[in-house]
C-alpha cells in the first residue's frame, strides 16, 4: 500500500468513526427519552432495596481495577504535533479555492504560490504545479475537491519517491561504541536534543557519555552538565575557551574505558566564519577517527522547524561545510511551517533522523515518514 493509499484509508476510517459517534449519540438520546418514565418507577422501588445492597456495591467498587492510562502512540503524537502546520495547509487551500473558477494557467500559478507559502520549497512547488497540469487532464478533475486531492496526492507521491533509499534510523553500532556528532547554530535546541536522547538511551539500559565540546560558551557547557544530571549520565567537559578537540579526545577515552554504548558530542554553532567552523569540525573528526576509524557514525544537524526556510538555508550551509548524515528537526509541534520536511527531503536529500513533537523529555522521536505524512495530510482530503 502506497503512502497516499494509507492517507485515504485513514481519512475513510476517521469519517466512519465520526458517523458511528453521531449514530451512537442519537441512539442515546432516543433511549433517554423512552426510559424517563421507567426511571421514575425505578426510583420508587429502588429506595426499598438500596439499604440491602449498598454494602455489596461499596465492596465491588473497591475491588474494581484502577483505570490505566496508555502512553500516547507515535501516530497520535504526529497528528497532535502537526496541528498548526495542518491548519496552515488547510487555510492556504481554502484561500486557493475560495475564488476557484476553472483549471487554467492562472490557477497553476496560484498553486505554486500556495505551496511556496506553505514552506514546501520553491523547486518542489514548481514541480508539483507542472505535474498537476498533466494529472488534472488525465483525471479530468474539475471540481475543487478533486483538484485539491490531486495536489495532495502529487505531494505525497513525490515525497515517497524521493525517500525510497532514505534511512531514518540512527546508525547505532551493535556491541560497540556509537559516536554521534551534533552540529547546528545556537538556539536550535541542539543541547536539549542531546539531553533528551541521552535520557532515552539511559532508560533503555545503555551506558551514555556526553561531551561538552562547545567550549566557546560557558552557558552551553553548564546546560549540558544540567542535562547530564537529569539523564543520569556522565558529562566530559573542559574549561571555557579550551580546545574542543581535546574535550572530544577525553570523552572518547572515557567512553572506551567505561565500555559505554553511546557518546553524544555537542559542538559550537557559529556560522559567522565558515572556514573556522569547518576547520574546527574537521579537527574534531580527525581526533574521533584516530580512536575509531569508522566514527563518527552520525553527524546530525539540528534545525529549528519554526524558522521554516531559514532552517533550509542553515542545512544547505552546513551541508557545504561538513558531511551531514541526517537532521534533527526540533519544535515541530510549535510551528505552522512543518512543510519544510517536504522541502528538506525533496531538495536537500537529507534524511530527518529525529523530530521534536513536544516539550517533554520523552517527546523526541525517531522520525517516521509514514506517520508524518498521514498526520499532515489526512485531515486535508476532501470528499469527492
């Protein structure tokens, strides 16, 4: 089953559940109306038996099992986290079709503007508009609902096509140390993401070491140390202004000595001078490779989803500077610009590895493309 078919299936299922809810509500209303008289009689008769049964009922109530609350599944997290983005898409689609007259060249230009405004990327928007021209002719789609569904179908098909060989799982080493290097500008949630991931690994029973290699900011070191306390993992640190590569060397040594499973390395996030940044990251990677020729196993760029196209620009710059293997997309739940995920895959061909779906310590998730697409587009399909 393709991604678009999954979205249609989820859409139909939701509609059926809505109908069942309406039917159930109506049945309850009818039942309540027909039992009013019986309830009056029961109130009179129950008064004589209430005293006899009250003790037994109290015992039964005590013996009832306490209500349990299941943790929210990942699909629900995506649907909840993408609420603002979904609303943005819906509002822009409503605006697009508000004055819809016919499928002509002016309409296709408006489609391009609509998609660019939804942060799916310039190249992606142009390609979708071009493919839509042909698809609308083939399907003979004329009504707004049919055209809107076709736009969504093309977006989903392109997203699925571009991600055929994409690997979203982290490159964890079995029975050996996994070394993950985190890069990104300050303020994107880099240190917080490291702390949350460390906590998850620690809860899985893995031994984790953190390296505070952003030695240019005392605040960054202190923040990582605090996350280390919360996650109950060790943090290797140096003094403010010390050589970041020396901190990484100490962390590699410590991780190997203690037979750690995971080493997470925080780095500086300055883009003002790309040459210095590139040299610094290269030096860090050389130190890592001296200890393990196959490491780092991931170079993860952390970007803030709320910044939209700025996140794309940061990704492009870092991709030019170092060998980025994947993205950590933070604050997806707090943005209306989640369409940037489509642009990142279609135009940068970088896999999203982790995604922030909330502010809680457990709200950093391994990115699931299927859950993302269903969460984003399911509520946008129209009944034809």
